[in-house]
């Protein structure tokens, strides 16, 4: 596959987050970009990142995706944009809904507008399983964001800018995930479990980053890419991290699902199986792209509880590094 990052300038919104940091590291070490720009609003995180990564191709740009004027300035001369900036903590977004909408929805609109106005070639937006049949505000804002990025291709018209979306599940060890929480709690001898039936999709940070890079290479504009990744049971994760601990069932929290869903039955009618991943293709007259893949059967859904690939306790222990 052609390395689309070679000699290109790429900007990462939310570039000091878990995904953004790893994307920058992999891009600089494994690809040959002309320049990598970290766009984020936290000056301390940018400073700390600059101390860890010393590379003449790396640039830092303070700004917020809510600020359209700042995005226009940052996108000048940029070839590719990876949009990873978002408010993601479910309790925080439920309690601060206006703030979530400003960042996740209006921020997405600002990214699209700036990319079109500045002639960016490709934009990939990061989504989440929670955008499929959402039951919390975070998922609803990300579903709205996904729709905006797909429709952005219609706004591009005959211009070169193209937009696509990548959706996947929980990232091992990312900030705010259950892994660091369990690691902190195991010294207390008890781990809280919301429901013993709960399942989740699982992907490593490296896998997520490389999947986005692969999709950047293969995208034509308008696709929503979903990787085929394993599932795990939360009780198995607890056993992997702290087998000596007892489990306390605390109940499902508001806005939380028992199982994760990445492709629902209705979406599956416009999706294809492309081997290691699925593609949801847009249902618009302007879509004329082609991807090798087979149609999904009637009634298909891609859920964490009907996934044929499951991680064992030992495999989880290796992934977590305990």
C-alpha cells in the first residue's frame, strides 16, 4: 500500500491525547511526513510532549476546535487532518451538555469548514462505538459528528477535499479507560464490576493508530471504516489484572450499555465486509467510490457479544502487561 503520509503535512486535532500522541510518534518514526502539527488547547501537555519528542518536523499549535478562525490559520498549507479532539467522558458530557455540543458537534463543523476553505486533501475523523444507536449525549454528539463529516464530501463538490470516518471500541490503557482504574483499585482487594454479563470490544493504541493510517491510504471520501477487533468480558479483564481480588457488582451506570454495538442492523444494509474491516458506504447520489468487499447478510449486526473473536484471560494479561 502506498504511504500517503510521505512528504505530506499532517495536522492532528487533540494531538496531545492518548491517540494523538501515539499517532504523532508512529508518523515520525515509521512514515516520512514533511511536517506533523499538534493542534490542542493544553500548553502544558504540548510542552511535555515537545520534551519527549525531539524532531525538526514536529510543530505545536495552541488552539481549540471551537475557534473557527484559529482552525483556518492552523490548516493553512496542511495536506491531511486527523480529527481526534473531543469531549469523551460520559458523566462529564451528561452534566455539561452544551459544552459537549460545542466541541463535538460545532467543533466538527468548524474542522470541515476550515478544511474546505484551506484546500486540505483528506480528513479522517475518529468516531466511537457509542455513536451507534446512542443512549448518551456523548454518543449522540459523535453520531452527529459522523454525519457531518460524511456529508462534508457533498459540500466539497468538485474540490479536492475528502472526508471519512473511523469507528472502533475501547482502547487498551487510554486515559480514562477501565485498565488504569482496575490497576489503581487492585491494592484495595476489591474491583467494582457494573454487570457480570458486560462485554466490550478491545483494541490497542498501536492498532488504532495504524488502522487510521491504513484508512487514510485507502479512503475515497464518505466511508465509515470499522476494524474487526476482538471482544472481551469485563469480568475476564478483572481476573487478568487482579485475580486475587473479589468482585463487587455495582450496577450499570447511566448512559452505559451492557454490550457495545459498532454496526447495527439498519447500517449493515449499506456496509460491506472488506476482509479485516467493514466499510459503511454513504447513501448519497454523489457517492461513486468502489471498494472490494461482500454485502452483509440480512439481520447482521456487529456487537461485542456476538463477535466470533474473544480474548482469553491470558491474552488480556499480555495486552495489559501484568
